[in-house]
C-alpha cells in the first residue's frame, strides 16, 4: 500500500537541523562546558537564536569567527586564539569543539591543532573534547550522538565495576524529561550518570546572580566513572554508527541495554523492567500507580480517539516512540516522517507496532515539510504530532498540532514538556484526547458543556 | 573591566569620559561570542521580504533552516519568501561539486512555484568548492525567462555588512530592466524598511496622503517587477542606512537618483522623514499636506503617550541593535518618554554613527560595537537598567538579570514604525517595565525576599 516516497532534488522547509547544532546541545549538558564551533561566526549566532527561542535561556556558543584569510591559510591560529579567549572569559571546565561545513571542507585538522595547542599551553587550559560535525552529513541528531560518543571516548575511564551504578544515555530529551528520569532512577535506588543533562543548564531558575556558565550538567567526575558502571541504558531504536553505549561496552565491558525512547506503555514497560532487573527491586509503588492511572485513562477515553488518523514527524527516535504510543491508544499513524536518514526507521516502527497495527503506516526518511504536506492532502489526518515547524501544515489542514520535541518556537515552555515514561505519556495522552474533543466541540452546531 | 577582553577595549566608549575613539567594522574576535551573524545573514535579511521571488540557499541545510519564516516581514500578496528552499548539499555534492544539483533544484522549484525571479545564495562551502553560480544562474535565466541572480554571500567572506552589499549588488542587477512609463515626478522608492508587522503599509499611506507615489518597496512587501522599474523614481528614501545605502549609491551613479536618509522610528524622526521628502520635492501643496498629516497624527498620538511618560520617567534603558541607525531614533524615542538611555550598541555600526551617538547621548553612556553576552551582562548590571531593547539573542540575557525587554528586531510581530508605532513602542516598554513579576527577580534580590518572608512566617 506504500506508494513511492517523493523524490525531489530541492529541500523545502526541512524537517531536520544541521549536525553541529546537535553537538552544541549535547556539550551544553555537561558541567562547566562551553560549546565552541570551529567555523565562521554566523553558525554560532544562528544556532544560538534557534536554541534560545525554544528554551528561553541564554546559550553562549563560541566561534573561531573565521574570515576569508583563515579559510585559505587554515583556521588553526583562530581556533587557538578563540580557545584562549573563551577560557579567559568563561573559565570553563570543558570546551566542546564541533567543526562545521566550512572547516571540514577546507580540511582543517582540528586534532593536530589541539595537539599543538596542548603542548603550547600545558596544564593551563580546560578539558577539550572535539567532534567532527560537517553539516553536509547527517542531521542534528547525528551531531548530538557524535558529541556524546566523543565525550565518553575521551573522558570515561575504565576500572573495576561499581555495583548499583549505571549509565543512561537518553538522547535529546527535554529538561522536564531528564528531571523525571532522575526521579525514577532514584526511586529504584540506582546510582546513575545521565549524559548529557540539560535540565539545569537550559532550564535554570531565576537566581540572584548571573552565571557565565549555568550550573548543572552531567558532572565531569561522573563521566569519568562511566566505564565502571554495570550497565548502560541507551535510548533509540534507529541509532547507527558508533554510539556511546557501544563504545562503553567495547572499550570498558559495560553491558549495553538498547531501548526505545520510552513513550507509551509498552516502551515504558521495557524501561521500567530493565531498571527493575538492574536494581533487583520491583517497580516502586508510586510508578506502578502512575501506570495504573494511565491505563485507567486509556480506557476512559478510548472511544473518543479510536480510528483517528495522525501524522508524526521529527527526529527518528522520537517518531518511533510517538508512533508506538499512538498505535497502542487506537490512533492510526498514517504517515511517519523524518528528515533523518538512518535507514532504520521503518524497521523500528514495525518492531514496536507490528503486533498492534493491522497495517504498517507509510514511513519515510529524508522528508521535508513540502513532502509531508503533499502526502497529507490525500491522507486527511485528524491531527499532527511534532515540533512547531509543522504549524503551517496544521493551519492549512485546520487540524490540531500536538507540540512535542524541539523546537517549540510558537508556544512557551518547550523545555517543560514531559514526554517520557508513564507520566509523560499521561500528559501526551490527555493532550491528544482533549485536542480531539475540543475539535468536535468547536465543530458542533449547538455547542455543549457536557459530553 | 573583567568582562572585557583586551582586544575588545577599543570597541567600547563612554560618552564624555574621554575623547571619542571607537574601532568598528572589524572582524569579530574569535572566542568572544559575538552577537553578529555572517555575510549570508546580511544578504538574507535584506532580500528576504521580496515576496514573489524564490530564495534558494545553495549549501548544506543549516543556513536555510535557521532562516525559515523567522521574520515578521508581511506580504500583501504572494508569500514565497516565507518558505525555506535549500539544495541541502550532501557529502557527495561537496566532493563532486554542487552545480548540477543547483541547476536541477532551480528548475524544479521554478516549475513548481512560478516565481517572478530567483535569488541564489552562496554559503560558506560553496565559496570553497568553487561552484560557478554565475554560470548556473545564467543558464536557468535563459531557459526560464526570469531573472536568476546569484548572491555572493559566503558566510566567512567578511561580516554582516558585506552581506548587505552583496544583496544590494544582486538587486542592482534587476533594477533598470523594467518599464518606467507613467511614473510621477513626485515619486520615491522606500529603501530599508522590511514591512515588519505591516510597517511599510503605514509609511506608504503617509506618502500617499502627501501626494507622493511609491514605485518600489525595497524590500518590505517587495516585488521583482517593482524593483525592475525602481530606476524610474525621482528619489530614494533610505532607512536602515547599513543595509540598503549601497543600493542607493549604485542608483545615484547609474541613474542619477538622489537619496535622503530617514528613520521611521519615533515621532520626531517620523515627522522629519516626511518633511524631508516634501522639502526635496519643494511643492508647496505637498508641504501643506505633510504639515496637516503630521499635525493630525501628533494630535492623535501625543496625548496617549502622556500616561506612559508619567510612569516611565526616569527609568533607564539600554539599546543593542543590529545597525546603529535605529539606535538614534531609539535614543530620541526614550527621551520622549522621559527615560534615560545608559547604553547604546550595535553589531555593525560605523565610526561616524558611533561618533554621532556619543554626541547626542548623556555623559557616562556606554557606546559599544559588536558586544557579546558577558559584556552586555556587565553593562546592564553596572547601569542598573530597567529595560533592554534588542533581538531574540539578547532577550534571555535581560530576563536572567531581571531586566525588562523590548524586541526591536526582525522577528517581532509588533509594528514599531510610524506615529502609531511610537505608541506601540511605548506600550511595549510600559508592559515590560511595569510588570509586577520583577519583584520576584534577581534585581530585587529574590533570594533575600524568600528568606525574609520565611523568617516572618516562622516567627509568626
């Protein structure tokens, strides 16, 4: 039933962001870190604006600010000068250096520059982690994961395993999600390192002094011990290449548990079951109760949403999780689209929904919003689930948009959206149900205040 | 000062504290976290509002996706400018060259959208891999019969100002290609207004009331056909000096069209702009109509400003904007509200502009070129500012410090130009400065408040 995916030359209204943006976000989730882009000035400024508009928090991304001369003769001197200046002004504990399409194309050897720089500045500079993120290769998610891998590769140390200590690599989640994950792991009595952690750095409280670098982020000391954990839980069914979890397993023998992003009951159950196994404890009563209430609400509301059609778009792993969630509540995912190209999206969706959906949805990678819009016309969806950039389509189709993920640029509080686990699912579920009810109510010729 | 790197000191001046010296239009310092963008950004902001053109960004996806529908530049008709088109170059294109992909993308998009013209923006790596944009554009132009113009906007080849120049050069290739029949001797082009929140419609209406014909909006609510005949106008009225002054110069050289510089922000500058145009034409009837217009507008607006002035008097304002022309009007607008401007800065001001700012601002005012977050933070704290005027990137800095904020950048959805704009501006400033939420914020020592309150409660 799946028709051929659209195959246009040009990209219109992309459903992805560029690789270095993801790397900057990942670095921002590390204690005392300043993200640094080795490229021209514009990249850093554009990404800052884009990120600020979602989190409403400062994010300082430094840049080598390369000029034409540097592009010809190499960006090494500017890189070094930039690192010195950032260190002087911010006194960071870590500088996360990501390349851009410019420096990758001119062939700057950042590894060699840093090697020289370390020799020249012995002991006086912060830790430097570098990652190669040419924007002509992959999306922001590849950049995000590559930065996490680079951090683990360069900073995690091996040694004897510590009982009860685990790693959690959640991928790109909201600050609210991270706080909830910490609560869950705490309730299981597990000592966890969550990498990265944007919950304070990109969702900080108003305080009585301005911090040059926002407090919070994954502590460097914890990252160092990641090689001694008993297991790593890594979210994402479409991950590819060398993941941080795979690296910890290969290099330090830390068992890798690969799970989907836990949205919906089925995927959340897998997560809770893993924690139960790792901790040797049953699911804490509080969370069992939350699950129970979620099931209760599924039942209470099932008729209002059964058979409704949804289009899901965004980052691949988020799309997989949202699709699994929709399938289990009786909403029919009619199109699952991402700008990413892992090659694994369709298989991951089949794996998570195969036993529920009679028919697999149309699943396409490498999509933009022109493609999605074009397909949407014949699919006649009842709702969209994804980030803010789907709004023009929702407006055109006159259907609700359930805002999730990144970026949320047309509403406040994107950083506070809870997606994960039983609690996050409850929140998403209520939004789906109520958006449907609101639609029916406003379409009604008489209007009613009692269903 | 701790916040200021040695290499940045010559880009900061304090009015009255020393003779005026300020270095500007210099490359941003590596590692300083400049608020500036790049050459591409400069070109993109100027050309963006041309609504019936295809704006194709030739490069990897970032440059296109970060500039997708981010501005409040409205169109009265086509809305092609609000879409984000990219060749989305991949590794293989970088290795083998992107010309063929660019050609095919252009053909595909022109067939799909039937634009009246196309701008093809060059990005960083296009400048490195050496794609011949000129050749591709020429080929497509010949095949499709619409102007297809390359914009030399490689991000690293200068700063935002160079991007303005590239955009002006691109527009100059369209100007002069249209028919100028029927254009009034009392006619102008509006340069440097981008129709944010419909501002250019207000300005056009003023000119129409004066009996002045507007030939081309450059570029707010802009159209290719209007650009093509813009050389038929008798006068170029230029706002936002940095962005379109180059085009006015080109048009003066080629078509002997004089230009005047104006600003539509604040009632003083708005009125002066209209008078300057009327005086240029020297028509007594027009002058009379202008007087009447200004009188009517002032009679409507000034009384309403009074209530804002009463409460805002003495509050302190800081200004950090893209080009410094806007800063002049803002200084005056704040004066009209009896507010005190304590810091003025911009990303791309000129030495002359900063010198003039130093002349019109009060002693002790900080003048800064190409500032960064830590500098802005230290200035806002030092001067105990009540409100910062800036763009999205400055907003969280202000808010974290517990300082009010007014968005005066391209993203905004509020009209701040024209007589009505002054009223809207006052309302914006008022609604931020006077909000009760600041009592919980850091400037009022939120932490102490909490401790004090809890002490009181515990003591009973």
